[in-house]
């Protein structure tokens, strides 16, 4: 009987069907009395063959499964499956939802461009707002550092060019640095961000906001890695920087052709809609898991809330999805009971609620609710719990 129960739980874990390992379901599927199942499960937990998840109803995870997957664990009891699985430290692109699916080619291009001999090549990330361009740039830097492509001491320096749209001179001074007295207010020498990013990555976001003269000032540095500081046209400075650009606009229309010729790799980032339902489920899982950790509670939501978040149009892409989830949590925050946050339809932000009203005959919540840990990460399947 013990081996039969262990084999059943291992099979469920391998299929990501963690919710099938409760006492009731093990008893029902294996035709063993609940009392016997309960005694065996408690014994196996004490023998460090199973991990018990305290989210009611209790479920059990195979230690053999965790070892096979390389998932670290220290305790025999965990509050939730997410608490257990989050012990596995992810590195660089492993944190990126879709790295092996819709973003596989993107990841491959980023790795190749940043590591291209001898010092990498510039790349441009192009896609709608909220698609994760900044995250991809940061993960590219982390990957390069982890792989020894760039120095462990190299920094990731991010500049939002839109902040300097009306003051290109200030951007030039901040990028290349300046000497004392170069302009009014320059009371001391400033090395600049290019020097700060030496042996690291300089990320120029919203690069379409750069005036033509600013784009031109990058040419010499991109070609030879040398530059002047503002106010000093005699001394040359050097910096070994890998440059990543990002834009939401068609680069062929907003960037100088002479700049585009210096960027051999343009990487198009897909919108949320283009990434499909499966990855949207994974993104929802990740975002809600982050909020559970922040709020130190479990989150459950009505099935209509879940479907609205899964199916509604999101012109702001992942950024809007994350904002919508946080809005739901904010609107439900003071309805928390016994360390559970319950999200109802009226917790949705207004724009999504309007879509629900427009597309559904009824907008009343039913008594069907979903816990975050029952959303099987990486699959279309969504398991549900019912409450009286």
C-alpha cells in the first residue's frame, strides 16, 4: 500500500497535478480508506519521503520528484506549493516566462548579440509598450555576467531617453560626462554614465526620443569606443560598453539610418496577445505569486475574475496585466479573512469590468473560486475549488 501511494503521488507530481494528492482523492482513486491513507501519509512525511502542503485541503509532494527536478527544500511542511517551488533559485533568462516558447528566438538573439566577439554588438529591442523590453535587457545583462561574457563588476546602467526629450544637452552631459565649468551649474567633473557602465551594459530606453544630434554623438563611441567629455575636446576617454537600445516606435521611421546601420540586430518583442493563452496563464501565476509574497497571504478569486484577466484585451500588455492584478488586490485588501484575500468581480479595474459587462450575459459572481496554487504553471489546465 505504501509503495502504491508513493507511486500515485509521484505520477501526479510529474504531471503537475499537485491538487490530486489530497487524502480524499488518493482514497478515491486508489480505493483505500481515508483513515489508512491519512496514517500512511503522516508516516511518509516523518520519514522524509513526502512534503506536506498546508493549504487546505492538505496535499503532498513527492521528495523523489523534488530531487529529480533539482528543487531544493529544507522542511517537511510548507504553507503553499508556491512557497516550496519558489525555493528553486532562477538565474537570468530562467526568470522569463516564455523563454522556451514564444521568446525562444528572442533569448537566442540576445545571447548571441551580447556575446559576439570580441566585445559584443549593439542591439535594438522593438515592441509595444509593456511587453517586457526593460526586463529582457536586464536579463541579457545578467546572463552575460553569469557566463563571464562581461565582468562580474560590470554594471547595468539604464537611461530613459524620454526624460531628456526637451533637453538633449543634459543627456549628452550625463552620458559622456563633463568637466568643471563646462556649463552653468557644472561645479565639478562628472565621469558620466558611459564611464559608469564600463565593462557592463548601457540600456537606452525609448531611444526614439533622442534628437538627431544626440544620435549622431553616439556614432564615434559606437565605432571606436572613445569619446570626449563635455567641455573637454582634447582628451579622449575609453569605455568598453555593450549597448542595448529599446523603442516602441518603428525604428526605420524614428531613428537615423546612420544609427540603424550601426545596430546589426533588431529584436521584435511580441505583444501579450501574440503570446497565447498558455503563457498568459504563466504570467498570471507569476504576478499573483509575487503579490501573495508581498501581502503574506493566499489569494483566491472568482472564476469570472480569472477569466476576465485571462481573456480581456490588454493594450498595455504585460505592464497592464500586472497593474490590473495589483488593482484587484488593492480593491480587496481590507476584505482579507484569515490570511486569505478573496477577489470578486467588483475588484476588477474599471476598464476590465466594462469588457466583462460588454461580453457576458451575466456578471454576477458564482460560488466557484480558484486558488493561485491550483493554477498549474505552464499548462492550459486550470484546477478549481468550490465553496458552499
